[in-house]
C-alpha cells in the first residue's frame, strides 16, 4: 500500500482489501465445493446405474432400465453405439456442453468393452448457474458494503484525530490561557496524544513567556543606565575638554543613543502589541535618512569611502516608527561600511522605499536568502558581529508590514531595498 495516501483512505483500502480477500475466498470455496460434490455424487450414481444395466439388464437380455434423461451406450452393441461427441478416451466422469445442451458423461471399460452413460443435466446446470450468479452478486455487494462501511468507520476514527490536529495548529493554542486539549477527548490513544500535546504546548508557552519577559526586563532595566550615560555625556560636553576628548565623548554619546534605539526596538518587538508600535516616536523617511547620513558620514570618510545620499523621488510625508526605521537604516549602513573596502556607498530615497548600494565584496546569490536568518554570517564577515543585524531588520520589516530585498549590485557589491508600507498617515 502506498504510504503517502491519507490515513483515512488507507483505512478504507485496508477494509476493502480484507473483504475482497475473505469474500473472494468464500465465493471460490463455494464454487469449488459445488463442483466437487456434483462430480462425486453424480459419478457415484452413474456408476451404480451402469453396474445395474451391464450386470443385470444386459446379462438377462433386457433393455436397460433407465430414466428418460439417461441414455446408455456400448462399444460392442450397434443399436447402442457411442455418439461421437461423448466418445472420450479418458474413463470416468466428465461434463460435456453441446450448444445449449449440457450432459454428464460417465465412461467405464468392463471386460474390454467401453460403456457410456449420458445424462441430460440442462436443468441442474441452470440452477447451478443461478447459484453462481447469487455468489457473484454477494461477492460484489460485500465489496461495495465494505467500502461504504470502511468510509464510515474511517471518518469516525479520523474525526477526533483531525479535530486534534486542527486545535494544535490553531494560533490561539500558544496563548497563556489556552484551555487544555486532553479534557475534550476520551481516555484512549487520542486522549494520550492530546495530553502529550498539552504538556509540549505548555512547555513551549512557558519558554515563549520566559523569552518575552527576559527581553522586556533586560530592555526595561537597561533604559535607566542608558539615560544616566546620556545625561552624563551632556554634562561632560559643557566642561572644557580637549579636542580628542570631545571626539571620544561624541562616540560614547552616539553609542548610547544607538543602544537606546535597540533597547526600544527589542521592547516593542517583545510586547508585539499593535498599540505600542508608536512607542519610539514617529518620523518621515526623509528626516530619518538625513539624521543617519549625518551620523554615518564621518565613519565612511574615515574609511575613505565615498558616501552619497540621493533623492530619486521625493519621499512621502508618511510617518513611520522612528526607532524601527533608524534600526533598519543603521544596520544596513553599518553592513555597507563593514563590507566595502573601496568605492562608494549610495543611499537613494524614493516615494516610499529606499535602497542602500555598495561596491563591496557582495553576497553570492545562493546565500542571499540565508543572510536574513539569525546567527548566519558570510565567509567574509567582518568585526565581532553575531550575524543578528539582518535578522533583526527582517523581524522589524515583518512586524511593520515592510519588505526587504537584496540583489547583486553590478559589477560587484550588493544592493538592499526596503519597501515601506505606510502604517499611519
Ligand atoms: N553589504 C553587505 N555586503 C556583503 N555582505 C554582506 C552585506 N551585508 C550583510 N552581508 C553578509 O551577511 C551576513 C549577515 O549580516 P548580518 O548583518 O546579519 O550579520 P553581521 O554583520 O555578520 O553581524 P552583526 O550584524 O550581528 O554585527 C554578514 O556576515 C555578511 O556575510
Ligand atoms: Mg551586520
């Protein structure tokens, strides 16, 4: 049996095949037994009659005493010459069908003489045929019945299994207050399966809850020290500092702002409530891009890479979640900076999307889908990253209904495009 068939169909096929086998064996058995008994009884009866004719009637010079359906023939008597159609070489019993007629033929050799008794059996043959027709009809009906019953049983057996599968698949099943499944099922194999699902789902729920709490706790607790760093930077900026110290202070400030953005991003992603999507404030594509260009310009210049920002189409005045958009920009620009040695990086703005192109090492086409997976880094990965940047970017895009694509920038390098679907006008 093909194991790729659905379970319900497999049950029906098994049911039908079993009936086919059992009912087929019975039907063939009936036919064989009828034939066997017919041959055995009739040949016994004909043998007895032949014996009476040869040893009593002929010996006493009487004509054979037989019923009208039975005829006697002998090879040594002209008036009883054996007709050609009944003259067989083999001795014993046989059935001969001649057109519409059917006969039992019994041939015996006694003292070198061949004797034959021929009995018309047309009527019996008709009854026999009727019996075989009934057996055949019974066989076919039992197959159809088994198929129908199999369908009914399979549906009944599979119904709780399908219901359980549907319940397990339902997304509400991962909610903390989802009711246990096992209570709805009998204490049988399916009930045990439901109980196993309950325990696995509850473990899954707990670990999801723990992960969410961890992220939100960490994000929440980091906000206070970050605020302290930011305010200390502001206080220090007012003091008289040497040029080198001012540069260091700027770096600390920038890093703390980035961390603040990240903390905010993680917090919103962990809570995943739509009403909290505006938690980090809102801004237009143009304003975020301007701030990012200012932030990254010096780093590109330090690495002697040309950094360009072009406006191909005036961006819409749509407001986007500022924290998320900043995180997407900073990850794409950081990657462009890391993975480009010479040439240029170009940020282009369109009505509601933007692209970041670089002339760096590029990403092989067969690797372009996997770079969005967490902890995936290329062979030419730089710095101490973990391979989480693009996975975070994709999570943000999914959360906001945006899309991100990557393509190869000819002759070498890569091009990331982010399409922003407006969330709020
Ligand atoms: N602009 C780019 N040019 C070439 N390869 C890139 C570019 N951006 C990403 N990649 C490849 O994709 C991989 C995944 O990028 P991702 O930003 O997720 O991780 P990372 O930069 O290695 O580390 P992290 O961002 O966690 O610091 C990188 O390791 C790199 O191989
Ligand atoms: Mg990165």
